[in-house]
C-alpha cells in the first residue's frame, strides 16, 4: 500500500499536494468529508483487517492511516525537493521505517 501510494504521489505530485491540504481543511463540508472517507474505505478496511489479524498495533484506524500517509508524504516531498534520491534502497528503508512503526 505504501509503495503504490508513493508511486502515485510522485507521478501526480501537484494533485497529491492539493488533496493533502484540501482533505484537512476546516472549510471542507461534512458531505465532502464523508465522500473522502468513502473513497478511502478500502484502505481503512485493509487496516482493520491487519488489526484483526494482529499484524499491526491495535490503535485507532485513523491514527494508523495518518502514520502511513504522513510517512509516505514526507518521503515524497523529500524526493521531489531533491533531499533524497528515490533509489531502491532508500524506498525500501522508508517503507521499513513506516512498517516498524505499525507492526505488532
């Protein structure tokens, strides 16, 4: 999930930045928040399944989601700004650090 999210964000960086800021805006209506949650429901379901299978920590699903999302967004920003090269090793290490923060 992290890798696919990263690849998409890297290829569609402007759109990803827009969504990142839009999705947490206090101006976002409840209707739009509901639509956003519905679009993300497959990810939330995957997180819930991983919790039930005791693969990840039994924390609030939104906290776990934002840990994944935040890790990936920070790495993408570092790559786009030139601070980090998107080598296979760097990508694997970033994913591993995220996984280490989630796993049971």
